């Protein structure tokens, strides 16, 4: 799908259009008709996906406008878009492919970038990002060459890397929080507080949410919670936007709890002590099972480019572990007990900007591939 060259006038027009749409949404979001629409949308969201299905012989049968190539157990979607958002059509393709036991490889020019929502959706469905350079195909985030579209799911797991540094300008500092949380499933539970609280570290506030990008529904924790309650017990991912803020939040029902996984990217650089303070405040409202705060440098529009992926600078982590004998330990990574006594969790604060073994072990303790805490 070609979008043409970037035009400031076109961008300004689009921004005004989105602003007017958001204004209209805010005017109706508290009306009874809007609330009934939330429930109706949740029901439609649960309908079986269309476009990709296995035939009687086990081969993929594909009828989807985004698909340009079909493999044995995957499909390829090519786009020239400058920014790939987690649009309803792209999400629908990933969901349909997953239901058919397949995955999606996204092929873009090297100048394209992905939103946090698109990156999380791609990673969550086992997808790949392939870059088409003048020299040929390569895995995004690496210099590894892909010989043909039939080999896009061979080689390194490029889609599992989270952050990168651009090839040219270093960009602006950005803070990323990734958390897994357990909520008590009470009737008074209001979701969305995680994003509000963590965004406040850099004075960033959410302004909209939705089931795809752009997130056009005006921010309302009540409306967001009502929509998610209508979806339970099915797991649901929502997308959140604000000035200098993007996030994804997924909610599902666990054993005696509501399980939340949130990834939040903020423009600006949080300090390790500030990150620790906000996580301890969050622990007073729920159970922070795992968390990781980090800082990288990248695009001011909070998208991810196709350059070489590098590890971010860690700020703080929360994970299972034995607390030290003293409240804090000497060295670049002070460790202290987190949560109630006997919770089995520790907080590590990375005050020194180095790459110590403690940083690597803290990141390794975070298993984002499965809901390990569901069985705890």
C-alpha cells in the first residue's frame, strides 16, 4: 500500500481531522448510546477472523488485500507506508493468520518505522519484520540477509528484540516501562491507572484508547473498563495514545485475579529513583509481578526504525528473587525487597550507566513469552 511522500500540509490536515474526530468522540462517550456501542463492539470483536484459513489439504487459503505472498505456514504483507500502525486491517490479518496456524511477515522499505502497538502485536503473534534494501532483503534490526520471501521465517528471531538505536541521528531520550500486574477482580476495579501513574513520571497523560491505531476514543478509565468487562474472559489488547505517550495494555482473566500486561513508551528520560518510586506507588494499588524500566534514544514520534537493534539502558526491574541481607547492596545495582514481606520479589535499581552482569541477569529474569504468574 503506497502512501506517497511525506507532506507537511498533508500531515497538518490529518492532525486536524484526528483532532475533530476525537472532539466528537468525547462529546458522546458518556451517553447511553455510546455505552451500548462499547458492548456491541466487543461482541463484533469476538467474531471469527476472515481472510486466512487452511483448506482440506492443510494448505493456506488466503483472500486478504494485504497479502502479497503465501508460504507453507506463513503469509507476507508488503507496505511502503512511512509508519506502520496497528490498524484494524493489519490486526485482523495477524489474528486470522494465527487462527489458521500461520504467521505474518511484514516487508517494508528501510525508511519505514513501526509504532509500539504494531511492534507489540507483531511480536505477540510470532511475526517478522523484513526490510527491502537496494541490496535485497534483510531482517529488520540486523544486517542478516534474507535470500527470498520463502525464507523470511528462517534465521534469527529479529522480531523478539524490543528497542533499537537509529542508524543516523541518535534521536531523543525515551523511557519504556513493561509490566505484568495482578488486580483483584472487584466490582469497583477501574483499569487504566497503570498508564496514568507511570505516565506521570514525565508529566505525560493519555488522551485516547481503542482496539486499533489510531486510538480515537477519548480517554476514560470507566469506558475502557466497561469495554474490557464485556470482553472477559477473552484476552484483549488495547492501544493508548497521548502527547509524548503511547502504550499497549492487554487484560485477561487469571486464577482469582485480572491479569494485565502493559508496555508504555514516553518521550523523555526518567531517573532510576523516579522509576523506583512510581513502581512502589503502583504496588500499593495492585500486585506488580514483573516490571522493567529502561531508556533508549529514538524517534520523537515514538516509533521504531529498522536500524540495528541495541540493548537499552536499564533503570529498574522487579522480578522474583531473594532479597539481600541489608536493604540495599553496594555497587551499581542496589537490590531491595519489593512488596509485602515474603512476596518473593526484589527491585533492582540501575544507578550507574554501565553494562554489568546484574543488568543482563535482571533482563533475563523477565519472561514475556508466557503468563508464568498465572500458575502462581
